[in-house]
């Protein structure tokens, strides 16, 4: 049996924000997360993506800004569940 990754408070905050807003630019997200820079956010998002596979990073057409959102299947699953850690673990194992 594989061990699920522990969700840090920062990761839980990220998922809560993404659930609330749908998609958000890096420049707005790092401020909402209380991070010091977009560079720090990019590193954090890379780790979250590697560990969970639940986020999608993209650029909007005609914009050079980077954006992030929950992957469609995860967004629907999160919308139908509370954001507690055991629910999130069950989604990793589906």
C-alpha cells in the first residue's frame, strides 16, 4: 500500500483558494498565499504538481501572465467534497 503525501497547511490553502476562484494568475496568487515572490510560488507549485498532480498551469491567449487552476476532474471532486485532508487523500488514490 502506498503512503499518501501529507498536505501542508500551505497546500490546503492553495486548494481552498483555487476552489474559491477557479483560476488565478501567479501574481495574484502569491500575494493571497502570503509569499514573498512569484519565484517562490513557482517552486511551490512545481512541488504540489509533482506530489498531487491536481493543478494545471497555463497561459491565457494573448497574455504573457501565468495562471493556475485545479485540473477539471479534481475541481469537480473537490466541489462535491469538503476540503479535509482525508478527502484529498482519497482523490489521490482514484
